[in-house]
């Protein structure tokens, strides 16, 4: 796999020594990243929105070549100055092989082409990346957005009860740099992910609600494979539980 016919992703999940307020204050990313989206995993605040304050942050850079991605994966401390304050780091070299939907990760809302996907599934541990966002939201949208945030957190709680959902997180971007955020989930098997997402359960209920009432204005769903990983997330490297 020479990596010249599809995009590459380097995912980072970082826990800092102290909570950091990301409101209007994004961390700079690697210079060679075509897009950089890195956000806090913050709770819902009293106003219904995310607080943007957390000691847990995560996200990714998108690269057009394997060489550029591997350089960041191999030497993250050289490209991410903020790692000096990290107490836990997890990094993964990732290949997208399926992507659909609308998302603003590259500076504008793009449909079905934010990731140039690998022509075939390369195999390996499964990481799913999803997003949801709003187009010119106003005061009338606040209740809808707040309700969606609550339901996203409930889906995360539901996933946490599943033995084959190895890790999960929500990294919220709108309050940091105005772009869409993401959910990340790591699965022991593809079948387990499909069952959790589409069979009866809280996630399926929210999909049905979206079709009928509309939680959000646009969304995306991407499947990726982890080709290499290092560090720890929650005390260990989760990939070791996925293979």
C-alpha cells in the first residue's frame, strides 16, 4: 500500500495534566496536515452547549501521502508542541476505506469527498468516525442542539455497556474553531459495530428520530482501519484488545 491513491489519517487522543479551555482557541497542528481537527471531550454545560473545557482532547490530521502521515505518527512530539503538557498519549496511523455524508472538516461543507478513501478495505482494527453539524444555526436551534448533545452522550453511555466497544469519545469542534466535531469509536469486530449501530438500541432510536424530526442538518459516517498505534488511552493501548 503506497498510499498515493487515498488519504491518510493520524489520530491523536491526549489527556493533559489539567483541564484546558478550547473556546475560540484551537491547538495548532502539523504543518503538512491538509486539515487538522483536534477538540476537547467536554461535558454539556448549563446552557445546553458543550463547555469546551476538558483535560481529554482528541482528533486527527488528514494527509495526502503515507510518508507525511508516518512522519507525524513516528514523531508526534516534533509536530505537536502541546504534548509537553500531556500525561497520556495515544496515536494511530489510520486508513479511511468508506466515507459518506456531509461534513465541514476542510474549511467548507463537503459531501462524500472529505476523505479520499482506500480503493479496498485494507483490514485491521476498526475505528469509526462520525460527525453531525448545523448550517447557520440561530436562537431557534438552541433547544434542538442541546437535545442532540444529550442524546449523543446517552449513546456513548449505551456503547459503554457493550463489551466489544473498546473505546469511545466525543470531541466537539464548533466552540473551538467553528468546524464540525466528531465521535470516535473503536470496535473489536465489524459485526459488533453493525449490531450496535443498526439493531434495536439507543443509537438506532436516535437514527429513527433524525429521520422523522431532525436532530441536525448534516452528518457523515466513516469507517477506517488502524494500521499502527502506540501509547495508551485509558491506561492501555486499546488496539491490543481489538486483535
